[in-house]
DNA sequence: AACGTCTTCCAAAGCGCTTTAAAATATGTA
DNA sequence: TACATATTTTAAAGCGCTTTGGAAGACGTT
C-alpha cells in the first residue's frame, strides 16, 4: 500500500492525502478525517526512504559503533542508548548505527554523515585532540559530542561531566582523611575522561605538595578482570597505596576482590572511590562495603543529548552549545581515615 | 556532490557511472578506473535514501529497543549488538534501531517493518506465545528470532541455546554431588529462556523424585541487587537450599555477596552454577571462588544471526531455519559436594 | 560493401514521497 | 449579477539513485 493507491482509493490526489497526513492547514476537516480513517483501516505507513528523499529529513540520529573480533563491547553502551531512546521515542526518531572497524572510526563517521541516512550525529569516547572533531566541523550536519577532546578548541557542541572536578573533589576528601599514598585505576590512556580524571587527582595532590607516581596509575579497559590485575599490582608496590581512585564501579569490583583476598579491610586499610555511571547492573550502595562514588547518571546524559540533537533538527529553540555537568560525591563506607603509619 | 554532478564532471551518463560503481561488467576498464578515481578525489558517496528507493534494498537490519524512564537497560544488548556488528561490517550493513514503549513492542516492530527502512528484522527476549511471531509471519520481511517462544508452533526461523538441557545438566551435576535442596534465581517469568531453564531443573529433579518448591524460585531482572535480594530470601527459608542455579553471572554476583556475609563458603556450604553469556565485563573464572557455569557466548550468536539475516537478503545460499546451540558446562570451584546433614 | 555481433555507452522511466504553482470551487461584496 | 477573495484541491516537478531498452561504434565475416 502506497500513497498512490491510497489516494486512488479515496478518490483524492496524492497531494491532498499527503497534506492531510502531515497536518497542513489547507485541507478540509472532513477530507482529513476521511484520510485518517482510511489510514487506520489499511495500516498504511509512508515509505521512509521516499520521505527522506523528498524532504531531506530522515528522522534519525546516527552513531558509529566500533566492533571487531576480540574488540570488547562497551558496558555503558546499552544504558546510554536507552537514555537517547527515551527522548527519541517522544519525537518518533530512530537510530542508525554503523558498525566500524576500530581503526577507521573517522571514515565510518564521515560515510555515515554524507550517506544522507541521518539528520544528526552523536559521538562519544573522545580522545585527546580527537580527529573526528575536524571532520565533523567541516561537514554541515548537526552533532553533539559526549565528553570533550582535550587539546582541541572547545568550540564544538558537547555535553560532558566535570571529570577533573569530580576526581579533584574525591582526592581532596581522601587527603582530608589523612591519605598520602594514592593510586588511580583509570580508563584507556588516550581517552579524554581518563586524562582529565588523572589531572584532577594530580591537581589536588599538588596542593599538598604531593605527586602522583606513574607506577600507581593503570590505564585499562573497564572490566572486573582489569580491576583485579591493577589491584594486584598496587598491592605489590613497596609503598602500598592506601587510597584508590577508580574510573568505574566495574573496575572496583575486581579491585575489591583482591583487597579481600589479601585480608585487607575496605574503608579501613584501604579506601576507594569509584566513578559511578549509574548502571542498573551494578549498584555501589549494595557492595558488601558500600562504595563512595562520584555519581553522574549516564542515562540522563543520553536523554539530554537526544534532546539537543532533535531540538536542533526540528528547530525547537536553542540550547547551550557546551554543557558541563557536575558529578555528585556520595560518601559511603569504602572511604575512611588513613591507617596509622 | 551527487551522481548527476559526478557524471557531468566526467562527461559520462549517470547510467555508466552508476554501473561503474556497482561493478557491472558492461563498462570499459579505463572508464571504470576513471570513475573510481573521481570518486576517490571527490569523496562522493551515493545517497542511501535514493539508493533504497530505487532498489528496494536498504542495507540495514532492524531492531526494536524498549525504553522508558525507569525501564532498566539491558546488560547484554551491547555485547550482542557488537556481535551482529562484526558480521554486518563485513557486508556494509548497518542497524536501524527503533526505540519503543515497552507496552507497544509489537506495534513498533510492525511500523519498522513496513517503513521500508530495513531489509530484515531481528527480535529477542521472546516470551511464551509471543505476539510478535504472528505479526512477523504475516509480513513478508525476513527475520530471525534470538531465542524461541514456547507455546508457539516452532515454524519460524530462530537461533536459540538449549536452555533446558543446560540447566538440566547443571542440576544433574549438583544432584550427583549429593544436593537435594535446590533454588533457582531466574530471569523474568514470562521470558522463554526463564521458562525453559526452570523446566530443565524440574526435569532433572523429577528423575530423582524431587520437585522444585516455588518458594525456591525467583523471577527478577538480572542485576546484582536482585541477586542479593533473592539470596537473602533463600537463606531465610526453613530448609535452606544448598544448590543454586542462577540465570546470570550478574545475579550470582549479588548472591555471592550475601553468601559471604552470612559466613557461608561457596562451593562448600552452598554450591552455585550460573549461566554465562560471556560478557567482557564479568568473568566467572575471576570470581574469588571461580564460578561453575553453563557457557554460551552471546556475541557468537549475534554474529551468526547477522550472517543468516544478511545471507537471506543477499541470497548467499541457504541456512538452517532453526538452530539450537548447546551450552558448555564448565565446572569450577563454586560447586562441591553437598554438606552433610 | 553489407551484414551480424560484441562492446560500450546513454536517454528516460520509475522508486514513493513532498511541494510548488496553478486550477477549481466556495464565499462574500458591491 | 459580476467580481474579488478565500478555501480546497490538483497536476506535475523534483529528490538521487537504478535499470530497462536501445543506440552507437568497433570488429570480424562473407
């Protein structure tokens, strides 16, 4: 069933039917009712491709998903997408997701942008001086970045959390509790959030004349296994750290396992603060020792980014181009006074 | 830059350029080279909407993602999609994901199917007698189901793991270890995999004249928190179960926390077997007591489903319509002989 | 020279929609 | 009644691609 058939059935022109469907004013009330009724009866749905070709609007947001055999999937992806979807649903938008070779994300993004398949793009996992930014700026398609790219002019639209402040505050808290030996279990080295979190830690330490030893920093994928490896390494250090900052609750999970195995008490022998993206899967308050966290719901970021993207496409008023959200520092039992000595 | 401009630039007709691009034989070698070169220089990419309209092929797989405020995201989604993507990438396919009100998945799926936006559909999280099946069968778009729908004629294309056999085998192992009091921490009640897993447990028990007490079964979302609640409940039972079958390693995570808190030893006082979808996030072999699991990589299922879907679209030969994969039973330390008494 | 056969290219139609420009009809006013 | 003005409808063009049905030219054969 297409427009032509539908309009013939109704004895109307395609124009009129199209207008009735799209809410144009210049169509008689009765006629519109008749059209709508016919649509209900036939289950007619306009062909999206044709609509897109005619209007240039696709009703879709595009994103690139890196994938390859052995390339680990991202725990956060589902939760973030659910947030995007919450808002997209309200506007009848959908997503076009292009799988991409992890080494060719820029190319994949570019092809997606000029394919005419999407109205706007979303990118995340920004690196320092991210090459995708120049590409995106050169195109004339709306986009919003989740995160930022250190080393690039901050003249692009983004939504980020203040990673540096979050980890600065967290470190500050640990310093006040008397800790002096710090370690950081961070995300992949080249990623902006990892860079800024480390900066936050270093800045807080510097205020007390302390420096962060590189031996006390790991950069890994955020899985329980990596948390486990990192913690094993920290515990073997001659000057064992008493305060751990952790870029994810999943990493913390592995770390805590090792802490327990070593017979150490979390919140007494070792304090730990993790960043919490508020994944439904893992609640820091339910850890056997509830976790002190820097909290910022990933899903809310998804909702907001969809809102901005769709708002821009539909011209629903203007939004701030740059947003920096504060993370909440939530103190629970995994942080305590530094052990004596 | 579109076809028209490109062909004018080259002094060729659109037909010839189109054919050169799509690998048709009736175009001179030199001419083709010239076209390809121009494409490289200009960065021309055909408009997907136009291509789709002209060919009826979209180069995309469609899926529906339920989402609503408060509706938890799915941990497995990212991993499965990564698998789909692995294969899709090889064929230059992308995904169209429609967010949907959890109460209107059937409608959303139907709209997606007839939007002309996708060449094939994928559905998962099948329920008993799933209403999506009839809808899909009535349409003439290829689809593959991940899982099955108990209570429906098994005449639709699916890929499932043998959940019943997996949990039957797991139960059998525990029986051999002398366990007599069983509990099951399962996924949501209406889902096919949950139903079948419970059937597997019951069947094995029945062979020994045992029955599964409903008080020893929970049906919940698969988060650590729910695992925790469920285990708390089991421990309060007058006849405490000594053997737990668990539909997910994430649930197991919460359960084990409670087991530890209660001062019980996993693999001694209580044995536990969990189903492992092989998520990068959580490795059962790294649990402080390594977990015995029924193992079946979710990602592999994703790859295979994409393979079948794309194969069907591109007519790359035939695939079995129904596939039932065996899960591996991997014995680790979380299972041991039943405690005396 | 005339013919058939390949090879290589092209004009134009068509995919299903939106939208422009104009026509047909209804309504109001002098 | 005649005309101007709103209201409602339509024919046709166009979005950017693929594909059908030829046409033009090169080549070999008789």
